[in-house]
C-alpha cells in the first residue's frame, strides 16, 4: 500500500495517524540508507512530541541518526537537509489542518519532497515492518544549537532585503513560525507587530493563519501596519495584506511572475500553476509575454512539473509559491520577504497587480458519504465532469478527490460557473437523500 497522500502522510492523530506509523517511517528511512542522517522538525501540535519520539526510535532502531531542528517551518527541513548533509528530512505537521490532525512530510537528500517512486519504495518497506513496535522509552534528542538564528540568517541572505522602519503585522497562527517569523522580520529591520506568536498547539490554525485571513484583516484595520502576512501551521502557505486590504492569492502569484520577468530572472518566460489557476491569471501573464503550464494540485506536483520544464517559479491559488532560485519547497517566510522587496521597489502590490483580474468562478468542497462514495472514483468524477461540460460548455470544470480530507473538490470557471456548480452539488446530494 502507499501510505502517502497529496502531501506526505496525514490523518487524525490516534485514529488514521498513529505513533506506530512514525516509528515505521523512521525505521524504513534508516534501512534504506547506510547509517543515514535524518533531519527532523515539527510544528506546535500537541501530538508532535510523541510522533517525534516514535520517529526517532524508528531511525535509531534501523541504524540511523537524528538531527532535531525543533519547531521550524517545513522548508527549513529541506534547507537543512542540504546544508547539514542529511540523507532524509521529515517535517511533523498537518499543515493547515486542525489541531487534532498531524502528518509526516518527507524530503530526500536534495531537500525535495519524495517523488512517487520513492514514496512507493518507502511504503513497501513500512508495510513489511508493520508488525514491529517501538520500545517504550523517551527520546531526549537536543535541538540543534542556535538553529533559528542560522535559519533566519540564511533566509535573509537569500531574499536580500532590508526593511528599516517598515511596520509589518505577522499572524503566526500558533504554528511552526510562532518564534522564528518575528525574529526574521526583526532582523530585517522591520517594526514587527506579531499575532498568535506563542507555542499553543491546541490553537494552531484555529480561526487564524493563512486559511483564516479574516483574523489578520480585522487587525490590519487598527494596527497601522503597511503590510501584513498570515502563515499556516507549517508556514508553507501565505496570505498577504497591504494596509487593510488582502492581496488575492492569484495576484500574489502574478506579482512574483511579473517581477521575475521584468528583472530577466524568469526561466524560459514560463511559470507553473495548477489546474485550479484562474484563467484570468493566464490571460494577464500572456499580456506580459509569460506562458503558463499547469500541474495537478499539490506543491509537490508543481515542483515536479517545474523540474520537467526547467522552470524557477510556480505556485498554487492556496498560497503556496515556489521560488526555486532560493528554496526547494514553498517557504512562506521567504516568500513574504521577497514580496516586501517588490513592495519597496514598486510602491504598492495592489497597483502592481491591478491588471490581473479573475474570471468568474465557483468552488466547493463536497463531503464524501457512504451514499455518494460511488461518485468519488476517478472514473465517476470524469463522467460527472463530462456531463456538466455538456450542459455548460463555456465552463472549465475540475473535479478531484481531496488528498487530505474525505471530500470532493469542485472548481468551475466561466460566466455560468455558479449555475453549473449547483448542478454538481445536486448530483452528489441526490444520493444522500435516499
């Protein structure tokens, strides 16, 4: 079986994700190398400590060694795997998901999330070890000394930006960036106004952070900050504010692409989006001489498509942005600093991206139930999409099963998108009423 979903191994802690899963992953990674070094970080979730202990036990039982980064953003794992000469990296996080969830994101020695073939190899090893259990002993693995300052210095050097006297708000959502984000922006010279910047794992992502931007939107109306940034639980997603107005994610994507193109740093004058990237973005990019290629949803899929086409920028409308001149996965803190540089040079992100206008669209998350589960297979979703397309030929339709939740994600784009979405929702609802 393949233990991996869209972005690592993820589930509800104690139910669909158990301590033994972390042990099996750790031992499998150790056995796939020769006395390998595994670099590990985590977010603030209450279950993170237990998962770290089991993961480390697994690594040691397989003959490997552990470097403990403590609480740091996801991309820090990929960064330090390369910097410290690790063989694998693991981030213990469920990203933007609720506090009851947790997960395991795995990186290879190049700081890249495991490709499908490596996921299968690790899953087969885990499956073969599934009857093994960790010894019941606590791992007291010290955190790598001064790792937060090292990370900040590396990110500042990469972003090459100074922010003297700029007042910036940060919503750290009680997550992986709770300490390092305010430290990073203070080192850059900004006047930092932090929110949710405590290690309170039971509140991670709860009504705050990148997936709940209303929280910072309300704060921005009263704090007098020039810019604001919201991070999610593992700080790979980003929401951006200029004054009290949120900069839509599609326009953030456009800002990066436009800026790189204007500075002659956009490889092949092409960027990578996903099947969910709005057609209005594609149109605005084309007017700037920039081509768009699309991948499946998920930042790993975006990265793989970028490698395939030799590109250095890509992203998703969820707030993941991959600046591969600097990082091998989406780093919301790094991305925020680069946006600060664009803001400083252009004067306004909103004005700079005003030409990027979304086409009409509708999106929905439809729960999968016992009654409608037959419609959630790839074949059935394709059939439903074909039927809705025949009724609404002017609409672009994307139906897919979520990789992190038990639901179907529906995205429809076009002048009649709302009407077409009603037909999609009704298709699933008819089975739930019988």
